[in-house]
């Protein structure tokens, strides 16, 4: 199993996301959390998976001095709709506008993961289609006021109230929408 395979490794999850940390814990690995401040700016020419791949690698680049036992895991998630990235909302009004835009439509959630070791670096991604029912303004305001989704791409968490009442269908990994495609991460870690 994975925990046996990586038992002598120093696994570092470089993410402040409580959802990623919770999902990572479910893999049964011993790990530490180290978040390095990185300005998440990317070239405007990048599209979809190019953005998340770039940002996951940018976060990994902050870890420059690794030992042979270190494994650093970084991730980045965006919502992709109408040929543009919908990232985290700046404030309450921005979150409301984002949810209005997602209401009654489908969008793609893209998460990239970068696994960096002393000797190598690999980046991979997963995509999930998410379908929202038309949301009323009351539903949107209730959600934003009660769940404050300001640290979430697209201003929503599928595992929260808005996901329960608003998401009608997904195609792909549910956990990817939460920010960590655990099945792909497991596969890649098993290859180390």
C-alpha cells in the first residue's frame, strides 16, 4: 500500500486549503503542511489546464532545497467557463456575481497537482464538468452570507449547501471539484 511504500519519506503538502488537507489525510499518509507565499500570477496567454499547471509548478518552485527523502505536493484549482478562468472572489459582491454567472449553466473545474522530489518533478491535472440548476438570488445571497466562499475557485464548495441544492450533475471526479483529484494523486505517488 501507499503508506508502506512512502513510510521513510518526508511528505509535504504545500496547501493551506482545509479541503485538500482533509482529502490528503484520507490517503493514510504521514505528512506535514508547509505553505510558502507565492504570488499567483500567470501569463495572460495561458488557457485552462496551462494556467493550473503553471501555478502548481510555480508553488513547487518555492521549495528549492529538498533532500532525497522529501516529496512536495502542490495544487491549483480554477473554474473554466466561456474561455476564461474564474478564480477566487475578491469580496461578497464578487462572489454573488460569480454564482450568478454559474447559475443554470455548466462549467469545468480543473485541478493540477505538482509532485516534486530531489530528483524529479511531475505535473498532471484532472477536469470535471459541473452542472448548476438556475439559482435564485435569495439562494445565492443566503449561501454567500452563511458560507463565505471567498477562498474557493468559482465562489463555491460542492461539499457545502450550494452543492447540495444547486449541483444537478457532475462528469468526472467529485474530489477534483473539492480541489484534489485523489485517485490520480494516489496513482502518481504509487509510481515513485
